[in-house]
C-alpha cells in the first residue's frame, strides 16, 4: 500500500503543480520588462467579484521568460501569461472555498510560516530588501502563504483516504513498463585528476588574469600530470598517488575511487578511454573539458534492470499522483462551474 510519507509528499507536489510556484521562493529580477507590448490590463480577471491584478502576472511572465532563456513571439508570450492567470484563478477559487468551508488557517500559523521563511535570510533588513526588489509587501507575502496552506488543507480533504494504491498495481506497473527501468552499462574506476587551472587560482584570481596566464597554468598542469603518470607507469601504488596528487576532492581521499557510473554521464572522452580498457588496466593521460585524468578501470557491469525493490516507492508515488490529479482535476472543475469568473486578458 502507499506509504503515509509518500502521501504527504504527493499532496505537497500537487499544490506546487496546480498553483503557481510561490513568488517568495524565487530570486529577485532585474533588467527590462519583457511584458512590454503585451497589453496586459491592470485587472486580468475577476473571481466571484474579486479582482486579480496584473502585478504578479507580469512578474511571473518575466521570471519564466528569463528561465526559458530564449525569445518568445507574441503568441507564445500570450499563452504563457494565460497559463499563469489560469493558475491564479485556481488559487483564488481555492482560497474562497477554504474560507467558505471554514478551512482557513489561523494568523498564528501564517506568522509561524513567515518567521520560518525569514530565517533563510541573514537579517530582517536583507529580507525587507528582497521584498522591495520583488515589488511585494509583507502582507502580500502572508496572503500567499495563507493561500497555499488553505490549498493544501483542501487537497488533503479531497485526496486523503480516497486514493488506494495496492501492491498488485505497483508490481503490475513494474512488469508492464519494465523496459523503462533498464539501466545502461556501468563501470567503476579510479582516477587521478589535475585541473587545467588549480581550483584555488580560480577562486582567487580575476578572469582577466586567468585569461592572460591560461597557457602558463595549463603547461604547469601538464607537467604535473606527466610526472604523476611516470610514477604510475613505474609501478607506484595508484591509490596512494591519487590521495597525494589528485585534485578531485570528492574521490582523492578514497584513492581516486569514483564508484559506479553509467556510460554517458561523464565527459565523452572519459567514457571513450574507459571503453578501451580491460579491468585492471590503466589509461594514458586523458584530456576532458575539466582537465587531465589517469584512469584505472576496476569493474564493469552490463546493462540490467533496476530491481523492483529499488523502484517500488517511486512507482507508488507516480501511481498516487496520477490518481490524485484526476480527483483534484474534477474538484477544481466543479469549483469553476459554480463560480462567476471573468477573464479580461486573452492575449493578442
């Protein structure tokens, strides 16, 4: 059966999927307003007479367009804004429904959440500075927290105890979709790594100086890896050499052990070098985008299927989310049907 911890995870994820991501969890934005020319009115919609103003919509459109990292045409921008407005309509519907059903949250609960959020900032002054950059007041932030808490309570009521995922369903899903649980070839290797530019230099040197001395740094790194390679070829202990010379802090203390990795995860040149090795063999010096490597192949594993026990919980969560979303979708559609909703922005 679906575990309680998985059910809680599912509710939290449902809230994040159905409602817009909380504005207070985002980084502040700068730069030009990318909503210029979209003709977004001051009030984008009304929900049972409550106005939804455009300030937040513009903020979200700007944020999402910057995340996408590419120019959108007018139709794409309008579609993005429309989707955000629709989620804000759902937020307001759920807020109103929660208030009507007495599912509201106390001011003390909201304040507790607010104070917990403030702790992520170094000071009250810094917190207020971020709010100002985002064009938000503390009251607006509290309202956002309240809406999400009410939404969670409502979804709890709609889903709790109504979605039953059986062990048989989980097992059947695994068997029916077994090919999707197939893992690629993997290997375990040790390496000794020397970066083109030492990490301490990267941290303490200006970009201009690094660019000026790039050839010098690279020559020094090549000299170092050549010397280490000579020691490897002469039979010195690979693990001890990795501990002494490797600049990969994550693996150096383990004698360069990278544990098992799937092919295609690391740099292609690394994979290519490993493909040419037999277990126990050591590569020549290998260059990747990160620097120089000397690689020793320790073990290989052929492609296989992830054991059921390893993926059982993720299947449970997937099946739960699928069924819960159907329930919630019907619930939200019912809220829409009995509400008076007017949308003033349809895009151009």
